[in-house]
């Protein structure tokens, strides 16, 4: 845990060890995890196990503001803060033997889960384009019940510009996780003196949960191209879907649901029912029940660090406040959330992962 | 807390009927069982209904059981729009892109 905590930059506004020049910055935004692999972070075989191959086409670096570049430049390869984390976990329950086998998961096996995104870069892209959209709402006379729904007609230049900038941020996030995964493997190599291949540290899957994508879906028996918005929702494509890599075609797309740091995370797979009922989507996490402020108030006078240690979970975190915000009681129980999507048939439980060590920002 | 006007479809889903709010072009569906329904915030239910008013929405305005209130669109939300008649919205993706 010490090595992971020192190797992987975390915390609010944390700065990474990657220094990007303007040329490599553009490449990163165009190529995502593919850029990272070309730079030596990880293995080419990782890419097929990432949604969209870790690189969504149609990103345009020219549509990114100076401010977003400035925020993103030093943060590539950093975990960040809030609900982002890196966890060392173990498989404590298998629900679906066949799918678990295909994913290489078995009881007692150690796993690493990385939850982070596009950091300040994506945040700034969103901020910039909310302004653009507020103007677009007036320009195109769109009536909204809430101004926070600011949007633009899909075929407008405003909408296309946002899509291209959002894709650049999505690629930034894929590159970010790829770099962090690489350093995680290096940390294990240093501690255990064994190569990632010997330790079986292959990527299971990397999936987004805050993204808008053009996808083909069947609506009332007719194939249609749609712009699917998933905000805190995970793609969950069924067995046989064209977007799945060959190794997973027979079982369906792996879905990773990070829970709170004290309870568990769950691996699921996508289903046909998700395709017909939710545009191939399922849940993305436990979901907060307390606001960050409420959680900090409730944690007053307690040592969340000690409470976690009593449960056998080692935590390394930059901030006391982050730990309070992220304590288990601040979230719904992941088991209840996952049972609903499983019972509704929009994804299927494969394995439960229990945390042993947590790096928090 | 129970929120008025919602209809249970089955054990795992509730519906926000199309007449729940003026301007809704489609219904809303939230995937929750009766226990998680109690944890629903009025604000996030209103957000699922608001998304149903947006131009070119296809199918229902959907939300997953980990739903909570977000910027404009609820976190845990899924919404699909037609490429000709529909829109794209940064609030439907959020600040933490990808």
C-alpha cells in the first residue's frame, strides 16, 4: 500500500509525473489509452479489454479551451479526490461460475480496481460547454423546465463541438486509467519481484460511466442510431454484441460497479434485456445517501481511518475530510443496488470483491 | 418518504407517468425495489421527469437504482435521443467525463 500510495499521485489537484508537450497532448486527446500504450504504459493486449478500445473517434483537440488544457496538463496520470480510488480487493463470492471463468476470476483471487476519470480537464470541458449551451438554448428557442438542462439540437454546430470536446475528455480519462494501471503493475513488480504476466495482472475490463455515445438500438422493431447519454450509468452490452472483444463475446460485456470503500464492489455482465429495456445500460455504483457535508458532520469525533483498520482495511488518503465524505454510511449498500439490476435482468451478477487496501485522494 | 404520483410497475421498477408533469413527451422509469424507493429524493425524481420533456427523447427517461440528484440530469440516469430531432446536453454526461 505504501508503494502504491507513493507511486500513484492522488488528492485534490494532484500533479502527475507525466509532462506533456503540445504535440503529445494532442495525440493523447485523439488516441486515449492507445496513446498511453504507445508511450510504454501497459500492453497492446490491454486495449481490446477497454470500452471502445480506449479511444473514441471524433475527438477534436482544437475545441478545448486554454483553461482546460492548463487544468489537464499536470493531472494526467493522477487519481484525484472525492469518490475516486484505487483498491486492492479479493474475490469473496462467485455468483456465475461460467462468466467468472471467462473473466479469469475465482474465489480468493486478488484484484485491483481503479476508479478515476478525466480530472480537471473534463470538468473544465463541461463548464465551458454549459456556457455554450445556455446561449444555444436561446438561439434555438428550446423550452426547458430547468436551465441546468441546457442543450443544443444534435445537428447544430454547438452540439457537434461539445461531442468532439467530450470525446477528447473521454480519451483523456482512458489514458489516465491506463497510466495508473501501468504504475500499479510496476508497484507490484517492485514489491513481489515478479512480472505482471507472472502475477496474472491482466486487465479484465475498463468501462466508462459518464459519457454520451452514438449507438444503434432497436426501437419498436426498427434499428435506429441514437445519442445515448449515460450519467452515472454503465454500458452493459449483451453476449454477441459487435462491440465486444472475442474473448467476451460468449458471456457479454463485463460491468464494473465500485461500491463504497468499506463494503464491496461487484462485477456483472450485460444482457439482452438491458439492450431492449435500458439502451444497454445498468447502474454505476452505490449512490450517495448523504451529501458530502452531512457525511463530514456525522464523522465528527470519529476516526474513519481507525474504523476501516478495525475491519481489516488499510487506507492511505491525503485528507481526513475525504475519508469522512467517503465513509460507508454515506452510500447506499451496493448489495441492494446490484440486486435490483440483477433481478430486473438488465445485468447479471458474476462476482463480489471485498476491499483490503484503499488509496483515496 | 413516499413521493406522490409514482406507480409501481413490478418489484424492481416504478413509473413516472407521462402526465406527472406538464411537457413530458414520454414516461420515466426508475429501477428501484420498495426499500430503495424509500431512499428516493424528490429532487432526483423531478430530474428524471424533466429529462422526459427534452426534444427528441426516444423510449423512456430512465434511472438506475443508484440514482441521486445531479446537475440538471439525475446521476444514475440514461436518456437516448434521436439524431434528427433530438439534443445533446453536457448535463446528461456530467462534470466527471468518462
